[in-house]
């Protein structure tokens, strides 16, 4: 039986997908949580696996016909355990936010106390924001970065842990540019009898590539997304100690989710294998080298880097020394017009609201996938500064956009697509 779209493709949507492809490859993608996944991953995500229902886990499904799916999910589980040295893995979370909520439910009961990094100091919505279910279901106590060096204040973490005796301590970030050492968190968690959860969403690719400390030996549970520095399909994953296996699996299904997205799990399996390659280790190293080069170049253009720089794939740029009137909101909009995509971001103790902000967040995972290196980071900093300085002039923005397109044409994300 023909499908309605066989002879009547939805050209409106097809054209928009083509437009998005063009936007991605002709502009600079500097959103720190994005990347270009591989054609092999995209083939898996667009495969017939999307047709299959497979509630449950390999060997224990509620529906028939899961022989092939079982093999795929089992491969994904084994690969990710090997990649990070984990005792247990659940590859079903649809997203990082889901992964966190599933982990919380596995480790706590409603109303329990948790320590988490404040959102405006680099944490995540699911680390206790009052507008997120995490903040509604659990009693989150925020810790912050120190005002001087803008690094996580470990003395405050210890003090708060001893004062509040939390059930869980969460670390991991979305806009914190510095290295997080997992061992001190584990020591503090042990002092107060708390579990330790590390949200490695942003950092998974750097950890897999061996250029960032691996929290798996220290944490009870590690959650992450597969589409950021890890460069896989959009989705989440949970690693844990064997002792938490049953609780984690029960919390994911039937606790929070129904049918797993096996087409995405196939993409995760492919990405985990890609991340084992030497070329991925080289890639992860170059992401960090590029971030450091971009941070220095932006500082030379007159911007202030929160904490003075970066140890990972991202930096938070305080716009105020560059131009006291320029907000993150305006910078994001202006740079969009110039083909440079990034996002507004609060700086620690930002006087402006999260919808306006005094900063932007910049990441180097995507441009590094394109093959750009330190010299191109200097060019990118110059393009950003030119666009922002000349933001009142349409001609300047058009010229920067043309220069951005030329740079991207020299480093195609998908040379064969
Ligand atoms: N939205 C992601 C980010 O940009 O960091 C976090 O969930």
C-alpha cells in the first residue's frame, strides 16, 4: 500500500530540512552543547528501528519480535561500559534531563535533600531549579562558584553538606569552564553518608577521549547526554555501580519512560564505538586546545572570560568589558545575523535577568569536528568582535556573514552529503 507521501512529499518540511542543513554548514556552530554527528549515526536514527516497540530490557521485553533489537541494545550497553569503565549502563533515557530524573528517583524519595550547583553559576535546570520538576520533588540546596576565581567553592560544598546532611550530592555543569575533580566530591559525600551523582552531559566526549577526569570510579551514578562532545545521536545514558543496577533500570522503565527509542539506541551504539577510536581521542584533545586558543583570542579582543579561561570545550564570555551596553540577548541576535550561532548566558551573579544576561557561552566541539584548529579560532574571535563592534551597520554584518561562509566552506562538516 502506498504511503501518502510517496507521490505527495511534504515539500514544506523537506525544504525546511534542506534550509537547516544549509544553515548548519554555512554558519559557525558555537553552541557548546551541539555537535555534528556522523552519517552512520544519522542512518541508524533514520532506520526501521523506529517502528519497533520494546518496553523492557534485552531478554526481558513485553512484546515479541525483539531478537534484533535485543542484540543492538546489548551491544550499546557493553560498548558504553567498556568506554567509561562502568559496572552498569542503562542506554534508554531519551535525554539528559530524563536521565537525571531517573537517577534521582533511583537514589532518593520525594522531599529528600540534595546539593547541586546553582543554575546561574553553571549548573543545570535539573539540578534543582524551582521551575523544574527536580526543584519541585526534592529539596535542593545550591552551592556556587567563589566570587574571586569563579571556581566551584569546595569549602562551601563541604559546609553545606555537613549542615544539611543531604541524601545526594550532584555535580556536573552546563556552563562551567573549569575542570571538576570528582574525588573531593566523593570524599565529602562519604563524610556525610550521601550518594554522589555526576552529570557529565557536556563532558562525556572529553572523558571518553581521556582529556578530562573520569568520574565513573568515584560516583554512584554518572548521567550524560550522547549528542554533545560525545558526538552521537540526541539522547541520554546512565552509568552506575552494580549495586544501583536494579533501582536505575526500574526507575527508567517503568518509572519514567515507556518504549525505548531503539533507533536512537542503535545510534548510541555506533557513537560509543566511534569514541573508542584513536582519532576520537585526537579529536577530544583538539577540542580543548581549540577552546583554550579561542578563549585567549577573545580576551585579546577585549572580552572577559569567566574564571579567566577554560579547561574544557566551553567558555563563558562576559561582554561588559567589551561593551557595557551590550547584553547577551543582543549579542546572540546580532551574531545570528552574521551566521555565528551561540547562546546568551548568565555570568556568575549576573545583574541582568536570564532572558537578557551579560554573557554568551561558546563551545568548540562542532568547529573541531569540521577540522578547524588554533589559527581558525583566532579568526573566529575576530569575526565575533567585528560583528559585535559593527552591529549597527548592516553592511558590516553582511560582510562578516560572507567571511563566516568562506571559512565554513573550507572546513565542510559533511563533505560527502
Ligand atoms: N540544553 C543543554 C545545554 O545547552 O547545555 C543542557 O541541557
